[in-house]
């Protein structure tokens, strides 16, 4: 039987209204949401647009596409120290979309809404002339005047990062080349990890209150570790000395570092990590690291901030390594 596609209002009622439980969404029956910040809070807004075959593969599971689109925005909120509140969804569907695909996409959104305590507030759905595109605007709340910016770091601050770096970029290489893992002697477990990290980011939402309490500056790692260190350094008007030996690596990246140094270097600055970089005053560094563990999101100290003008200096055992701080992912 041919797939009978619903019209616009039936599509909203059937697929999206069940995701819109916040009173501010008005049940998706109006042209806009009406949102009020909690008393004593600022609203934090962020937007990411993801396009098929640029940020994900068109044949990825619809649930995974939905989750990635939402999670990359949640990562930005977490870096600001904000608690998720709601989101707006822009969905440009290709000509061959089906109701079965959309059901699975919304199922993915619904699952992550439960995990991250966030609700759909509204949006728009259109027909795309150039493949699937997903645009999400996420809204969070943080205590007034306490949002953590890129621009607050100072000389002497310690630089921390969550999780491990480079896995997602390695996962992309593995998606592009079916022989990647075999040719680099990665185990099945390592292959599973890097593919999962590319497909499904893990936004560090649990770290948000620790950042508000301790960090002078923070941002998420989306364009690549070196590139985003440079973004933070430039915004804050400092230099960063990054200790290469301290960068946290998974088993897969440790393996690549030994067996394929050039590939390792590409992965380390490849982007899509969605970990959080945080600059923390030296006097608060120990307390921050302990609080991060208590939040279930341990961090690793990887560098120090010094007086400067936005440069990133890589060192390993006190010397400049062969690897250079390249530019990372470029959007254009």
C-alpha cells in the first residue's frame, strides 16, 4: 500500500503535538510559543543546523538523526551552565520521506526528551529540495548573570576537558572507509565505540552546575580540540599551552597514536566530540575536579592559560611535538 502522507495540520497533531507537553508550547495550536523564564533566571538560546551527508549520513537510523540534532544543542547549553528548558524544531523533509521514517524520528526525539528533561515548544516543517535538514533551537535557563562564556578566562587558569577526544572523527573515517578499522588493527570493541561516538554525542549536561560554580570560561568541542582551544583563547585574549600527553584518549585513539600518527592527528582535531572545555582559576581547580566527579562527569586537566593574544601552543614532555595545532572542521 502506498504511504499516505498527512497534511500539515494532521502532521503536527499526529507526530509533534505528543512531544509538546510544556504549557508554553500552547499545544502547538498557535503560531508561536509563549515562554517565561523562571524567577531569577536568564534564558540561554542556541541553534545548530544539521544537513544530510554533511553532519550525518542520509541512511542513518531516524532515531539517531533526531538524537544527534538535539544533543549537539544540549551540549552548547551545558557549556553555558544552563539547564535545558525547551526547543524549537525546523525540519526540511526530502521528497521521498515517509510516515514510517517520521514516526521513528519522533520516537528518537521523545526518548531524548525523557533522558534530558526537555520539551518541544514549536517549529516548522517544509519540503526540502536538497536532502534532509534538521534545525533545532534549544532554550535553557541559568541563574541571572551566571552564564559561562568563552570570554572569561584569565592567565593562570587551568584548562580541563571532559570525556575522551578524537573518537567521533575516527568513527567518521570508519564510516567512510569500511576497511578503516581492519587496516588499523582496531578491535571490534574499539570499532563499536568510535562508530557510536560519531553517531550519538553525549552532551555533558550534568556538568552545567559545576561550570557555573567554578569555571571562568567554557565551550563545547565541536570543531576540533585545537580549533576550539583557539576560539576560547581568542575570545578571552589569552594563550593556551596544551600538554599533549594529558589529552584523554580512548583505547582506539591510543592505538592510532602508536600505529598511525598522521591519522591520530587528524582525529584529535577532527571535531564532533561534544565534550566540554573549561578554564578554571587555579584556586578552584581541585574543587572543580572533585565536583565534576560528584556530578558523574569527570574531567582531565590538559593545559594552562597564559598572557597572550589567542594562540595555542602544543607541548609534549616540555618540547614542541611534531603535531601542529591545525584549523579543525570548517563549515565553508
